[in-house]
C-alpha cells in the first residue's frame, strides 16, 4: 500500500505542472513572479506539500500556454 497522501491522478497533475514549466524554460521564481506569489508557493505545489485548487490550475495553465485539460488528462 502506498504511503502517499496523494492519488496517482494528483501525482500526474504535479508531474505535468513541472514538465510544462520546464518546457517553457521558466524557473520557479519566474512563475511565482507571474502569479504574484512567493517562489515557495510554486515549490510547495511541485513537491506535493501544498494542494492545488481548480482556479490555481487555470492560472498555471495560462502561464504555461496550456489548456487546463493538459494537466487533467
């Protein structure tokens, strides 16, 4: 049994967020600046320490030029 508090689906969303950020060549700090958040906000989301809500996924999608469905597939 897995010890993670996150489902496999949620881990996939986190992986896609990291891949999308790297794919557009942005650092966590650059993304945080675009979102008007501290760098730790992005870091905690990408490490699974902080949960995302739907509105936040939409904001990340806009920054990365992706549809929200990219993260949910």
